[in-house]
């Protein structure tokens, strides 16, 4: 799973790791070690050979050896990183072009400019009163329009079954009363995560309308009234949602313990929630070992292994096994 960014599937990674640690193996050896069918093992080895990650002997039975990782993987990762950098540059250019075009045309069709703290508060209340499914938030330190704890519209929306996903930058928790307000929100059903820093303030309702700043300002920002944009369905809105999802993926989930303290804002001193069997399963999972092989090694049924993995995903706030591996590394579980 750790090599997914290089275009390597979980089972391919497991086979490659096995070859790295053992050297020459036949397809039958690989199948026996990882609990795979021989035909499946041969197919995986063929795919790895096509990717330049393994080579094989000419004799029969054919034996496979791993290509050194720096030769097999580093060039692909560099190509992926270069492509991502080019995509970011292109998105920035497209956004600038979009803004220029919007300024030349009627901005009222897609973008409405809001000036002043009171107008901003009214719009934030209105979109939350009408939201039906989901609210996304970037919460930065030092409020502009709504002091921490004053957003009662959130609790009304949560009561209607609206999903709230809120990202807090760590400096937010330095504001007076911020921790207590986050505790109240999480207990009411808010899904909260934390990141070191957020690039802007943002609220998105039902992925169809967003509010974000154009010019900083307000009580705790730079002098003057805040100027914000109400962005309707457009490429700019899609870019803002993608920005939220990117930060959400890397953020640390926040929870509230029995004492009412927020956990997850930093990893220091946090209790270890994993049992010894959880920790062993996790190490095998991150190493790329298949569920069937994990079950064989630890003496559990495959279904029991999957229950343990789901429990760890729930603890980490992860929706995929790759996210579980990422969060496990960040939390010191490995």
C-alpha cells in the first residue's frame, strides 16, 4: 500500500517485498509464502516484470529476483512528482484566467462579493439554514465574523442530519474557549480534524456554494471590514472543494475522551489504543501481506482479521487501508 503512488497494487507490493527479503523465488514459492493461488502469483510476477521491478532466470522452474528499488521505483516516483507539480502550476494558471474572465463579465452570475462582518454572518447563517446534506469548513485562528462558539446554526443543521466536516488549524485551539467549543461540536456529531496550517477560511454547503475571503480583514485580522466571495457552481468552486479534500486526507482526526479533552491535536502523551494483536496485524498489513496470509501467521480466521483492521480504521478515522497506514505512521502505532 505504501507504493501505491508508484502505481504498484497492494498484492504487487507484497510480492516485491517478499522478493526483496528472500532473493530468488519461484511462483510456487511466492504462492506458498503469501497464501496466493499459483496462477495469481504468476500473473503478479508477470506484471512486476513488465514494470521492471523483477527479472527472471531462463531455466525451469523460472525463478524471480527483485530489481533494486532505486532502479525500479525512483524514476516512476519522480515522473509522478513532476506531473503533480505541472498540474498544480496549470491549476494556478487556470484559476487566474478564470478570475480575469469573471472580472470582465458579470460577476453576479457566479461570484457575489460580500463586504462587512454583519453581511458575512448573515450569509453564513443562511447557507447553514438551507443546507441539506453536507457542510465543509476551514477554521483558522482569530475569527473574522463569527467568534468561536457563536455558530448555533451548526447545531440546528446537525440536528437535521446534516454532515459537518470541519478542519481546524492548530493555532485555532489557542483562541479562548476554542477547545470547549470543539468538544461541544464533536459531541453533537461534527467530524473534526486538525492540520498545522490552513491556507484560507472556507465554508462550502452541499458542494454547490462556498464562502471564502477575497481581502483579509475583521476584528482579529488586518484593519478594515472583511471582503468575501460567495462562489456558486463553477470550476472555482470545484477547485475549492478539491483543496478541502486534499487537506482533509492528510489531517489528524480529533476525538473527545471521557474527560472532555480533545485528542489528536498532537501525538504526545496520547494513550496507545491498540492491543498487541492489533499492533501485530497492523505491521503485517502495512508490510503488504494479504489478509489470508495474515490470518495464517497469527492463527486467526480471515473474518476476525478483517474485524480487527476495521476497528483500527475506525480508531484512526480512516476510510481506506492506505489512510490507516498513513495515520498509523503519524500516530506512532507502527
